[in-house]
């Protein structure tokens, strides 16, 4: 909850799942103020601000996430109309996010291919099986799509419609491709002693953090219909 006071904007309440909160020096928090979404910045050592211990998230644990509790915290650098800023930040984050996805899928593909060459079944390496080769090829397609989409989006050399289409298509392939890596490894793919189960968690976490594709696809359609 954000309210105006003589000191500025005072924050009360809890913000859940704030990425990098345990290691950040400043937090940028969206708040509802005067009937609009505003953006404020708060120093992590500000009086009245408490950050929980890092939460055990599904994946992407290299980016520690925590809950933030504000008790009379005075915020600064108010941006009264934050929606344009947040929308631009969301668009600019697409390329780097897909670069992370490309890394997850490239590592998944390398592990799956190496295992398929060493694992024998029915008298031959399983990489000789047509279904395994098809799964590896599909993983390679998704890894390439993520990598190429990331390059285009980071360069910002495409329209908003193209950016949205590339992002949506690449993002939707993250979990299926990582899941194929788990299936190729068989039982080993589900064991925490091996890296692939963690990559599947990373892919699922990344996909969920990037948001549902439905609103983005609906926006694409509305823009085309205008």
C-alpha cells in the first residue's frame, strides 16, 4: 500500500517474489497510487524495509528471490505513470531472457546427444533410433530459435509485432525441448545428481516469469485488426 505524506510516498505491506532482492542495493517497485500504477525506488537498507531469506523457487536459483516487507518505508524517485516504463522494460527484457533460454536448451541438447551416443539398447546406440534423432532435432530447432530470436530482440531491429511473435514462439518451446532432454536420459533425467532435471526446472521457471502468452497474442491480433 502506498500513501502520500509530508515525507513523500510511504510504503506499507508486502511485495512477494521480488527477483534479486537479497543481493540488490536498490529495488524498483510498482505501486498503486492515486488510482494509477506508479514506480518507486527504495534502498534495501532503508529503515523499515525487511527482506526475507532467499526462497527456494522452482528454477533459476542463480537469481535469488525473496519477499519484501515494508513498514513505513519512505520511497523516492516517483514515476507517476509507470505503465509506459514497465512496458518498455518488459520489451527490453525479452532478448536477454531468451538468451538464458538458449543457454538452457543448448546445454540440454549437448547432454542429451552425448548420452544418446553412449547409451546402447537393442544392439545399437539409441542415437540410431529414428525417434531419438527426431527429438534431438526438435531440441536443436528450439535452441536455434531462442538464440536467433534473442539476437534480433537485443538488437531492437524489428517491429513490435515481429518482436512479440518471435518472443512468443521461442518462449513456448522452452519447456517441451527441456522435457525432451529429460526423456532421452531416461531415469537419469529425473535425478538431482544429473544436471538435466535442473534445466527443466529452469525452463519452467523462466517460462512462468515471462508471463502467459495469451495476452501478448491477443494484443498482436488487436493491433493487426486496427
